[in-house]
C-alpha cells in the first residue's frame, strides 16, 4: 500500500525519493526480480467505505490495483524524481527491498486482478500508483 500523510516523514520513503533522485551515489541502481500488486491508501480507503456502505455483511473482499514488477515500480520513482532510468533486473538483494521484507520470497511475483463487479460495488479507483508516486516525490522536494 502506498500513500502519504502531509507533514509525516516516513524514513523509508525519504530514502527511496533520494535514491530515485540520484542523491545516494553509492547505492547500486537496479531492480530485484519479481513484483507485486500495489494499491494506494486512497483506493483502499474508498474500498473500505464502499464495503461498509454497500458490501455484503460478513463477506471478505480482496482489493488491489496495479500488478507491477519491481522494475516498473522503481522506474516510476526514478521518472517522478526527474531522473528516468532503465533499470537492470538482478537476483541480488536490493538495499531498499531486502529479501526478508518480500513476503512471497525473493524473485517472486504476486499478482491479483480484482473482479470488475467487486471494484464497481466497492467504488474504488484504480490506476493511481504513478500519480501517488509523483505526489510523494513532489511533497518530498517541496
């Protein structure tokens, strides 16, 4: 899940912005193999509100937005930071995404396509990852 609260510093995100901006020259620039489904905090909040308002009591809803490789995800950060890069994909452990935090394991890809009828029922917007990244980078550089 990706989002921000104005005025709240998140050290990992601050480092990611600096990395993508080219401000950490000693950190290797690459992407780990694999990827996952990403969702913005805004979309998740919309889905929760939709479930409370229109959902079936007791029914679980699995929500998701964009299936992105780590390459696509990191390249979006570099682009938003004004430092576009074509990242190599390696099996090396990434300093910002160490294997221990990759819940499905190193090199794994976790993809999910939510059913269109459930997205409509819950009323959440999809396709917001790049916009959220741009917003986070802009706020970090403000």
